[in-house]
C-alpha cells in the first residue's frame, strides 16, 4: 500500500451512529455489523466511493457487491421485472440473511453488478445496520469486510485488522449468524441458490418449489464471487472424514501446530493437544456462528494445520460445510480404520 493510501480510521460505537452515517454520506468507507458478517460499505450512487471498497479489500472487480436496504419498498428503485415470488420471499425472510439477485435498473453502477445485468439486494435484521441504512437514507453497497479471500469478520477483534484501510468502523459485537447470506438468483429462467446460508433451500422451496442449488462448475458460476478463492485462513485447512476411533488415533499423533474443530459429542480427553475447539453437534447454527472466528484464531495462534471434522448438512449445516469445503480448497482426508 502506498503511504498516501493509508486511511485515518474512526472507531465508532452505537451512540455515534450519526458520525457513521456521515462517513458514508460524504463518500467514504465504513465497516458496520450485520447479523451475517461485518460488511464494508459505501454509498451506492458514487463510483468514486464504490472504488474504495475494492481498494480496501483487494477485491477483484468481477466480484459484485450486495445492496443493503432498510425495507422491501426500496427494491422498487433498484430492480426491474421483479417476480411475484420475490415479494413473497422478502415478506417472509426480510429483514434477514437472504440476498435476492434481480434484474437491475440502468442507474445501478456496473461496479456494483460487476458488469452483469443483475443486482443483489438484502435487508439486514441487525438493529444497528438497520438504523445506519435509515440514517443514510440510501442503499449501502457492501461486501463482507475481510481482505479478499480471507474468512469474513464476525467479531470486533477481526474488523479492527482493517484499521488504516477504511475511513470508519462501527463496532457492534459478535455477528449472530456468522456466515454470509444465502444468495438466491431470481434473474434467470430458474430460481437458483448460488450460495447457501442461514435461509435454507427447503425454506425457499415453500415459496418456490422449483428452486435448485447451483452445483455447476465454480469457474462458470453465475455468481462471480464463487469463482474466487474464499474463506481461507493462512493455515492449511483439511476436511477430516472417518470413524471416531480413526479420528482419535489421528489426533493422538498430530503435531503441536495442528488444531482441530470437532463435534462436541466426540468422547475423548484432549489434554495432549491443547488447540482444540468443539463445535456443538446437533446445533449447527452455533457451529456456523463460530467457524470464521476459530479459523482466524488458528492463524493468530500460529497454527499450520486446521483439521475440521465433517458435520451434518442439515439446515444451516449445508452452508457450514460449503464454507469448510471452500476453506479446504479440495483437501479432504479420509482416515482408514486402525
Ligand atoms: P460478499 O458480501 O462479500 O459475500 O459478496 C457478495 C456476493 O454476492 C458475491 O461474491 C456474489 O457471490 C454474490 N452476488 C452479488 N451480486 C450478484 C449478482 N448480480 N449475481 C450473482 N451473484 C451476486
Ligand atoms: Mg465476501
């Protein structure tokens, strides 16, 4: 980074919401909390402001941004040819962790849509995010607030790593969901879940029985973000498969720079391996809320390897395993019975 690119970052709290809104209104960048992950926002109607998002994240320009709105009525000024089902979904799941990809109106900047003819919109349920959007009075364009490729930030300690890269950070504690929103594409012929999240395909199918998960080649993905390396810490991530016995014996011989994310019902005494986190099996929402924080902590602790056991893909478990597989970038270790 050139010296002139270093930003003086204002750290703000809830009672300084007006200052946070002013940062956005004057065309600067602000990190703010949402229920999914922290977002890195700019006003949607200024290309100069939008460019600052890509600079701060080192984000490739073919990766589009999500527009954050205060309520569904704002979508009328953003999208066109909005199908009836989109309104039903907004009514059912907004405010909440569902982004809808719709045909965009001409005035939406191609920096937001990454040159596509569509735009993603979402109405966050986080109280501070909602108040911020209302105070700004305009949609806020925001991707997740991580440097491109890294796990998304879900805690205050994580976003503070962006000091110097953005103009403001509005702190709001831990994000409740902890994984990025479900992205549902309604701009094509068939409804497609491009990215799984806390709103599940099953829930979407109650409104759109024909909805499918996009399972094609990520290089041809209609959601450009899926093409990029994502959610990975510096440590090498491996998905571990195998019986409880095989897992136990593998853990017993692991190096001290290895750490493990395991289901909490695994019945073992781990005194010899201190870097272990248990994710509550049967409560995938708790595991999802902690995943990115644990990946970031592994880097902070200087771990070289993170082994993650397979969790159930029920409910938000599908999104959880999607992010684990992306962080693992194809590293899967199937343990043989000993
Ligand atoms: P982030 O908030 O960092 O997860 O980034 C937004 C993500 O939303 C992108 O990486 C895409 O996967 C998705 N997205 C945003 N706009 C579109 C769009 N017009 N078409 C398809 N996917 C989109
Ligand atoms: Mg992101």
